[in-house]
């Protein structure tokens, strides 16, 4: 199979038939062998019925229905788990991403040897204040922390080599930083392609203002994880040692001063150094313990799945 097209969706009933028609047209004119995997992330409208109908008439259409809304990252994860194509394409269901881009993305993976090609909506058709400016800031921060030279980390339209999607774990809301996950998993040929973008035709955006706060917190997590995720003791141990060293230093100073230099001076507990020493020693020890716990958790980690599938069709 050439292509797996993975489409996460939440309440997109108006767009689904049109999107399917459009993709099928592009696939037919290029003669691809393909599958379309719709992941219904807990829709409350008619989306799942439409997917079932499409699946009945077209054997290339597959559907996964989540028990409830687990989030776009989980939906992508579930799609990646069953995708069989040599190249995986992800796209949004809201007709904002253009299926006509697929052949060129496919070529970049197959002929140019890219592991991941991320779309770049150079001209965006979203609200300027709510999306365009904050998204510029995000991308700047993501570029600086990851070292990847991409303009649009969060673009829904992306193409992957099959082996790439089988080796990344998109959890939480990490779909915004998939290129970073891919890089951290050890794949280095990551490129981008300018893609056409359109205004949302039906329905409304599913991400509100919380995208900014969560996005920034996730960015901190991911830049920390990419450096110390596999070796927490190196971070916590270093800082623990430095802080503990400061604490012991002050304690030694107080002890020597009291015993040999100035025995008749103030009580140790009346001196500020005592409290600095106490705090530093406790903090330093806590850092060490946190490092040990991190290492323990890492060594006992099992594969976790953060979603529950309610039903499936054509799989
Ligand atoms: N989506 C999803 N689960 C969610 C939120 C969104 O599967 O919890 C889907 C949504 O249906 C769409 C894609 O993710 O296909 C992108 O969402 P949206 O268009 O609302 O985001 P925006 O384009 O405004 O960034
Ligand atoms: Mg959209």
C-alpha cells in the first residue's frame, strides 16, 4: 500500500463527505493504493454514522471511534498504530488542508528520502490576533529550543515514513510538536513544504484560548524531556549536589567557628547561615531523591495507551 491518510476529527459532520470525495479524486488520478483512516475523537454529531456509511461503500475507508473525547494527539496515535501505507499523511478534517498537496508530499518521502515533511501554511486563513501572532511566537520558541528550522510545527498536514509513526508516542497535547518528537526518536531528515491553506468552511475551531498556556507548558516539558528525559539523574543529581554542597559548606563554617574560633559568640541557631544551611541540605536531598525516582520510573515504564476505542469499522 502506498498511502495511509490519517484524519482525526471531532464534530465535523458537514466536512466528512466532501473531504472523502476530494481525497478519493486525488488518489484515483494518481493511481495510488491507499487507505483513509478516520478517527472519531468522541464526536456528538453525526460524524460516526457518516464514517460507517463511507466504510460500507468503500473498502479503503477505515474508522476508529473513541469512547469519548481523548484529544487530537491520542487520535493520531490510534491512527498511526494501524496505518499500513509506506507513507502516512495526516490532515485535519475541516477542509482547511488541501488533499492536492498529497502527491508532492508523497514524492518527497519516497524519492527524496525525507523521514518527515511538515506542511507550512505560509499564508494562513485564520483569525489574525487569536492564531497568527501567537503561532509565530510558538514557532519561534519551538525553533530555538529544538534546533529544528521549521516555520509551522503545528500544521495538521504532514507526511511521514511508516517507520517514523511506529516509533513516536504522541501523547497529551504533543501533536503541536511532532517534529520535535520525531527528531528525539532519532530521525534526522526533517523537511517542510509550503502548503495551501483555506478558511474553515463549516463548523468552528475545536481549540480555544487554552492552546496558548498549554502549548507553552508543553514546550517546556518537551525541551526538558529531550535533554534529560532519558537521564533524569543527570539533571537532578547535578543540582542536588551543588545545593547540598552549599548547605554542607555553611554547616562546616558554623561548626568550625563555634568550636575553635569564637566559642562564646552567638548561638548557632541565632545565625542566618544556620537557616541557609538547613534549607540547602533539605532541598539538595530532595533533588537527589527526585532524580532517583525519575530513574526508577524510567526503568519500570510500560507502554501506555491513553485512549479507549468504542468501535471500529473495516479494520
Ligand atoms: N480535533 C480532534 N480532537 C480534538 C480537537 C480537534 O480530533 O479534541 C480535530 C478537528 O476535528 C480537526 C483537527 O483536529 O480535524 C484540527 O482541529 P481544528 O480545526 O479545530 O484546529 P485549528 O485548525 O483551529 O487549529
Ligand atoms: Mg482547522
